[in-house]
C-alpha cells in the first residue's frame, strides 16, 4: 500500500536551490510562448531550513512522491536527469496514474526511483490495492496492454526552449484516450499546467498524437531542437589557449594540444586539442566527437559560437572550458594553472602490442582470428590476431563467423609483415630515426608537417617487393577476378579497446582493370597514411613509439554506389543508467555525404531503435536533409535487418568486451555499415557490416 509521508516531516529545499540548479521557467520567466505560469503553494515549504538536503542529482532523497506540484521547488525536489539525455538541459520526474484507485496521480521521486516499477512495487502494491507483479510482468502489461492498471509517463522541463512536456516511453502503446487522460491529470495537478505540452518520443507515438484532442497541444523533437542553442557532446574540462578558426583553415593551421578551438562548423578531422566548440551541431558519432571521446577532451555545439561575446572576450587567452550535460562555462586561467592542468592530465603512455612478423600468408578473413580453445577467452584470441593482422581485420574475422544475421563482404587479410618489409626495403625506418633526432622537427609543427609530407611523397614512389606482388596477383585472380579492391588499414594502433585512434589512417581503392600500378598505388597510399601529420600528433600525444606501429590490410571488393551509409552503437549512448536499452543509429542516403564527415548544412537520419521492445519503436532525433520531408533513409525491412545484425554483434562481442567477459560497466560496439544493391542490382538494397570495434564512449 502507498505510504504517504506527512508534509510536516518533509525536508525543504534550501533557499532558491531550484533556481540555481537549472534556472526553471518560474525562476527566470516563461514556459511556452504566451503561456502564463504562476507559482503556487509549495508542498515542501521552499523557504524552510530544517536540515533537508538536496542530493547530488538535484532530487531530495527524503521525498518519495507528491500528489501535486505546487511550485518550482516541488518539481526540483523530485526531478533527475532523464534516462535518455538526447536533449540537453533537461530535468524529469516520472508520473504514475493508478486507475484502480480512483485515478490517483503520483509524481515520484525519480532520483530514488529511476523507473516506474521501483515506485509502484514499493508504494502501490498490497493492502487495499492490487499486488504489483514482477518486473517482467509489469513491463509486459503496463506499457503495452489496453486494459492496464497504470498510465505511466514523465514530465520533463527543457531549459533552453523553456518547455514543460509530458512524455511516454517510446515503446508505450497507449491510446489517444489514455494519453489525453494522463495529460489532463498532470495539467490539473501542476502549477505549470497551462504550459504543458505532449512530446511524442517515437514515430509510433507521433502517429497516435495526430488523433489527440485540441486541448492536448503537441510539440515535436524537431521543435525542441530548433529552440536549443547548446549541444553537449563529450563532457569534461579542458585548459588551453582559445583560438577562433574556420574549419576550412585547419589544414594550414598550426594547432597545438594546448589549444582550445572555436570553429564555424564541425570539421572532418582535427589534431589533438584541449577542447572543441563548433557553431554547427554534430551527431554523437561524428568523427570529431569520437576523437574527443577517445582523448577525453570536451566537445560541444553552440549556435553563434564564433560571435559569442563571452568567448570573443577571451580570444587568445588561456582559459578553462567545462562542458556538462546542462550548461557550459569558461573562464581565464594563469600560465601556472594551465601548466599544472596539462601535467595532471597528460595521458599515460600507450605501449602498442609487439608485431608478429612471422605470418606471411594472405589469409581468408575467417581464418584471421580463430575461435579460442576450450576455456580460452575471445579477447585474447583477438589480441593475438592483432599482432599479425591489426585491429580491424581481427574483429572483421569475428563478424565473418557470426552467420547470416551479419552480412559482410568476402575479404582476406594481408599481414603486417609486408608493411614492415616495405618500410625496411625502402629505408623509411632510417628516415624516421633521423626525423625523431631532429630538434626542429620535434619542436616546430610547421616543419614537422612539411617533413612528414615529404616522406609520404617518397612512399608513394617506393618499391613494393616482387614476391609479394606475385602472391597478391594470384590471390586476386583466383578469388576476386574483375573487381576493384578496397585496401583498408588495419593496424595495431586502431580499433582497439585501449587506443581506438578512430580515423587515424586512410584506406584506398585499386582496380586491376586499370593496370597493376593502380593496385600498387592504392597500397602505397594506404601505407603512407600511417605518417599523416594528424596521426603522428595523435600518437605523440599518447607517448607511442612511432616505429612500433604496423599496418596490415583488410581487403575486399569496393562499394561502388551504395544506397545508404551509416554508423551505429549497439547500446543507448544517451542512457547512463542502462535502464533504457536501445540501438543508436545514424544513417544517410547514398555514399557521398558520409555520416561521420557530413558536408556543411547536411543532416542525416539519427534515431534510437528500441529493438528489444514489442513493436520495436523508433525515436528520431533528426532527419536527413537529402530526402523528402516525412520520409526515412531506411525502409522498415532494412531497419529490422540492421537491428537483427546489431543484436547479434552485441551478443557475440560481449565475450570480449561486455558482460560475458566480466565487464560490469557500459558496453557497446561501434559499427560501420552500408546498404547496397550489388548482389541484386535494381532490387532493394541490403545490409553490409563494414567493421565493429569497442565503442570508445561512455564507460571506456
């Protein structure tokens, strides 16, 4: 039975804590435009100072629930960060309407009770009330069945657009009547009722929302995003000299790891910096955000950043930038403070695994990473394969043996032995020794970039061993006749759980039909990418011995004109609790506008796919700007095919990186994918998984 706590015993918020924490509408004015919100009587006595304490997430641990929200202090006492923080500056409290008890409404403390079941099973079970069943039975009935006991939702306040929104779980199958009933109840029991909106969190709920009566106003995710100025991507703190640049200038700019950079748009790539602010918003799986996660450096989007008065006043100065989930801050620091920060945050030197130069065979991909022996560990098998074939090929080999659920291109691996041979036969290791002994090269970025470019130019003209050429010709002729081939980098310093180095290297295509030199040129260009300036800087920052890097090659036929390209994460990267499982997918039409390197002004389909829930709902975050409004890049069938593959990959690699390996933290695989009609031209495009690697984000 529910046990109400007497109001006289409730601890109160201290002063104006609620206003200081998130600046709610009542503290600064305004809900939705033209809505008048009037503070009512606080249930918790907002002015009291009887020893009550606000916990670290903003909720008050002594309050289980309230039957109505009278003021900002009441809401803040119960609110937490929502489980799904795809939109910044949000705080949320869950609501439960008990239809078995005269439609009693409860605003639950969402810090103490993160999910509805925790609250309902504790306070609304037994005595005169029906027993709340087990968690699995509760979830199966209370979000999906039409004859459910509870109507469940959450009230979220979005700080930047100043919107109060009633939201349901994306997979909830509530009818129009259910949504309207819950909306009316919340509106009647909250001081912000006149400003309340219904926010559909999935496509299925958007469809239902079209039938809502006019008294239930609807606001979409696109509406919310349009009103948001700040986008936190990688949270953290960095200290550096604040510099303003255009993304187009990065190739000629001498950036230091001691810089903090403000850019007009998200770049395709950037060398190590202390932090990044872009005027255009990014996607969580954009290349520069993955880099920021790898480096543990703050990254944020800020509309009008290049003219922001606070930032402009600090241009050229040493500053500290902090990016958190609801706000950002920046202030000037001294040289001494900066040096102290850099010393404290210098990465622990990374030691790359020693190369295995004994393997010389060109192996079909299935043989690159054999299954571990009985009692062995998959992670150890991958680590062993990396020594000869690099991270990308080692993990692609696992993909190749999962089965039909994970379609991939037929492929083979060229071991690192032939890269080492190329470097030794052409004297490039000696050149590297000379560069690393040159003080000007080490201290002058401009000189360093120029000399690396000269070495790469020499590599593009260097000799490739004749015996290796004979071996490769025979392999291509026997297994891949009349095909252009993609030579993909697979080093011992990328796609690893300790040092992902996403995008450090560049793959290239060679077509034997254009002449054998076209194939050799592709290999030379791929090998040479180990010595790109940005890649060199990344390794230097992490204290890596440059000569310990070895590049194997993952080789398969080239994708000519794919119908869609994308990336995905096999867990919900926005959900810190693990209570809101979903796949995150970012996909774009065609192959010209890559999702990790989007052209300026181009958006892609970005969504959470609740594959494990009934009806498998989709919650869109953004839509592609390259297709007609109201359409999606993927069909329902294609999306389901992708979900099946992501689920299979997540389960298989768990033995290496996830719960099956003993990892109790956040676990996900980062996936690159294509949809192509190569197998059946003119028919609907089908899925190909291009690579899988440990996700370098939350928990790594």
